[in-house]
């Protein structure tokens, strides 16, 4: 599986490709490095997004995250949340079916964070969690970058 790593404001990230689609974004530097056209485009898009998430076009490359049908439905819904906006686990459950807890589990298993913007999902009364290496600090950083961290939201 081709992989390509990049430095980001959140630390090193590694993109993985399979069958012409992006399948994962992992925290840390990958062992193998392959500069495929898809991975180079994904890396360049992330660099642009970290510079200005409002001026980066919607992710233009194919995504094929591994997961259950329910998880894929949740992840597809995450991709519709606009930059700079948030949604609660409960609101997302109303859209996708299930309960806030099952939404939280699907969000936590998102294999392509940032690109599939799981950081935009917050708890009813607080931020909820985040499954990156930096945890909640990374979620706060991402929401702040997008201007979506409102004073009424507390960790």
C-alpha cells in the first residue's frame, strides 16, 4: 500500500492509498514513502488547507475509507459539514440514524481525519473527544483554525 508522509502544524501525518483512492490518514511518519500522483495531490491539498481552510477547495480526490455501511454513512455526512461550522453528535444521529453514542463510535473510527472532518462534531455541552495523537488539543487547534471554536463551547 503506497504511503506518503508530510509535516503539518499538528505533527507528522501519513497518507495511504489503495486502488487509486485515499484510504487512511494516520498520525506519525510512515516507514515507506511513495510519491504517487494521488498521494502528492492529497499532500498538496492538505498543505493548502492548513494554510487557509476556507480557500482550499472541497477535497477533490477519491476516498475509500474501510468501514461498515453505517460508518460510511456517518463519514459521508461529515463531509457535508461546511468549514467553520460544527454539528452535535445528537444532530448527526438525527441525520444518519442511530444514537449519539453510535455516532461517536463511528466518528472515532474515521480513518481519514481532517479530510473527513470529524473534528467538526461536538458534544451537546462541550467539545467531546478527538482520536488524534494530540487528542482534544488537536481538535481545539483545528476548530480554532476554522473559526468554529465559540466561547460557549468548553472542553
